């Protein structure tokens, strides 16, 4: 009975976490170098990456504004590759296909109903994760005045772009801000609806049988 209550509690906790919206923000600046910050936040938990071409990237996790973890993302790639190889030899055991992915599999995927459901689901997901606010402002100029003139002509056609062209020469002083929100439970619902639809189930079953 205790195990059942633990399982139910875990399921409720997962559903609660999935129902919490995840806000994302992107700050960027482009002067002599490019830098900025990318952050994800849900409730009191916030994780963000600070990057700059002149400095090391930093990954920071905070709760209620209190920094709980701060890590530099700079590492030795060769050492990481060596560790991955040694781990993969002893621990990872994947199901092998009887034959490689080939033309017959592509023919199965080339199903009008399957492709229609796929494009519909991708469109819905993109609409849900698009930013609610996107701004780019500052001053930008090129060595060639022709390209600066093109910038002046294009900027009025794109909402949220407030860039002042500078015809005096090469100038870079830009700021970017993007704000959006993602609801995991909604994305999970779209993916689940895609998988359980009759046309998709038929295609996935055919791929499974031929694997």
C-alpha cells in the first residue's frame, strides 16, 4: 500500500511540474564582441548561461535568487571524448536493427496521413514556443554604405527591429531581448496525440516490424 501511495505521489509531482510554465529569456549585446545571457525559469527555480567571447561561459542555477550552483562550461574536449568511449563500451547496450535504415523505411514514412499529422504537430508546437516579445535595437553601420541603405529599407518591414543605420562607417552597438513561455504539459499533449493517432500508429508499427 505504501508503494502505491509513493507511485501516485510521484505521478502527481510529475504532472504538477509539467503544468508549471517555463519562461525563457535571451539577452544579447553586440559591440566589439558578442555576449549575453540565456535563462530558463519555472517557479523559484532559474537556470541561466552567461556567455562572452572574451570570458568563459558560466552555467548558474538559483532558487529564490540564491545561487545554488555555478559552473564554468570550459572543458577539455579530448578528455571528455575519452571518457565517453570508455563508458560506452561497458555500459551501453542498444537494441540492434536486423538491417540498416533504407529505402523501404523511407517509403513507409512517405505516407500522406503521417506527413500531414507530422506537419500539423510541428506547426502547433512552433506556435506554442514562439516568443511573445522580440526586440532588437541600437546602431549598426557597414563599411559599404550600400549595405547600410539595405538595412534602412528592411528594418521598417520587420516588427520589433529598431536599428538606427549609421552611414559614417562600421559601427556595432546592438541590444537584443527575447521573451517567451513554454508549457510542457501542452507540448506533451501534442506529441502524445500525434503518436496515438491511427495513421501514425500504423506507420510506426510497420517500422517496428521491419526493424
